[in-house]
């Protein structure tokens, strides 16, 4: 019998890719999303159109993860075997403007989702966390065993709290859980607030880009198909094991600094980009860099896409879908 997986945040960037991947592997993906207004609904409608065009069995519900009653019904009616919880307010800088709503979605929302799972007697969960929980730690590459004492944003705090909530739920209610720390995921459908999306769009439109700091800030950019491969492998890990609570870094383990990134974008777009410089905003960490040894060993995770190739695919998608006009 095919496994049935509920993806929260399925209309978003990573969730929509995951739905396609699962469907292609014979897993039945069921999605839920409330079209949170953090960014334009048009992007999410486009994401869902791609998913419905490219899947056989995808089913979607427009709803909020805080709606425990409806969620319990969906989990039961759809006979869900596991939940991948991606729905969140994502984004570091905006979390300083509205910390309460971040806590509402990322902590309380996770609580309500887990309540629904308890009521539906479903105890298998994959939780999306973030490299931002490592904060300004200098212990590179970041390991899952690091003490996590260096967070510098409300967003990071809410993700770490989500992890802690999962840990407690595992301890007391015996849920099987994998915590996945994603590292700056990019590729087609990437959120419009993220650097590569903005830079590509501005390069196409021949507009100036703003760089923060002196160009040495570095990110462990991970192509979305690699992240999604890791999520799928984590699903198998949770489905096939009992009494587990495991944390995994899903990065590329190859940090690239801002200057190198912009050069790579110039190469892909064939444009010379005008740049201005500003101070590093509150909450932005100097580097993200994943140690992925545990993910390789336990999950068989293996990131494959090089930055140049990933950027080329992202650029092609932008042009094909005229995203620069959005
Ligand atoms: N993209 C990255 O680089 C990155 C890095 C680290 C962690 N993450 C985490 O991965 C997950 C997915 O990120 P993404 O980049 O795809 O973001 P995204 O914003 O594209 O997707 C999240 C989706 O969740 C939905 N959502 C928000 N609140 C909801 C609610 N209350 N009920 C139902 N749906 C709700 C949104 O409408 C959105 O479609 C998030 O948890 C994010 O924190 C992403």
C-alpha cells in the first residue's frame, strides 16, 4: 500500500517541490496551506499549478495548521502515515518587525498541529528547522551536536523552540521525529524575499542590487532537489524506525560568499550587475556551513547540484515563467 504523507506549507517553495517528488516516488502527497500573506499569493498559485500539472494523486486543502479540528479530520480521512511540517513564517529580518506572529505560527502553530496528530493517533513527524539555530557560532562546520547558544533572531528562536517542543513531545508521547535543519535552499520557486531570487530578478531587469557588509558573508547554498531528496530520506527513516528523535543538517557543506555568488549570477545572466553596499542588518549571521556527515551516514543524503548548475536552472525557470515581471 502506498504511504500517505501530509505536507504542511505545500503551496510554498520547498513544500511544492516535495509534493512532486513524493508523487513521482509512488507516495501519496496531501497538502495544506493557508496562503499566508508573507509573500504574494500569485507565486503560491503558480507553485500549485506546477504541482497539479505534474502529479497523479496530489490533494490540497486550503487551511490553517492552527485549526486542530479540521486538521484532525484531514489526518483521519486521508489515512495519513506521516506529517512533514514545513508551514512557517520564514525569514530572518521580518521576524524583528513582528515577533509575536512568528511565535504564533512557528511555535503555537506547531503545537496545534501536534495536538491534531495526537487526536488522530498519528505519531510520525518530520519537522523543518533551520541553519539559523546555529546563529553566529564560530564552530564551523556546524554540527548537530553543537550547543545552540548563539541565535541572533526571533526567527531562529522560534525554530529552536519548535525543535524543543518536538523533543518534549517525543519524550512524553513517544512520537518518532526527525528534525531537519535546512541551509539556504534555492532554485525554481524560491521565496521572492531571498537573495538569489532578488538578485536574478534585478539582474534580468538591469537594476541595482544591495549587498550587505563587505561581500564576505557566506551561505551554504543548497539546491532544492537536494533538500527534497534529504526530506524524503528522512521520511523513510521515521517511517521505518521506532522510538527515534534525530536531528540532521541538510546543507551542501560548501559555503559561498556574497562576492562569489554575485559573480556566478553575472555569468549565468550574462549581465554586469550594479551594486550598492549597506551595513549588515540585525539577525544576519556571518556564515552558514553544514557538517553533513551524520545525514550522509544515517540517511544516505548526498547533495549533488553545483551552484552554477542550480543557478542556471533557476534562471531558466524565471525566464520561462516571466517571474521578472511579478
Ligand atoms: N527556504 C530556505 O532556505 C529555508 C531555510 C531554512 C529553513 N526553512 C524552513 O523550511 C520551511 C519551508 O520554507 P519555504 O522557503 O518553502 O517557505 P515558504 O514561505 O515558501 O513556505 C511556507 C508555506 O507555509 C504556509 N503557511 C504559513 N503559515 C501557515 C499556517 N498557519 N497554516 C498553513 N500554512 C501556513 C505559507 O503560506 C507558505 O506557503 C519553513 O519552515 C522554513 O522555516 C527554509
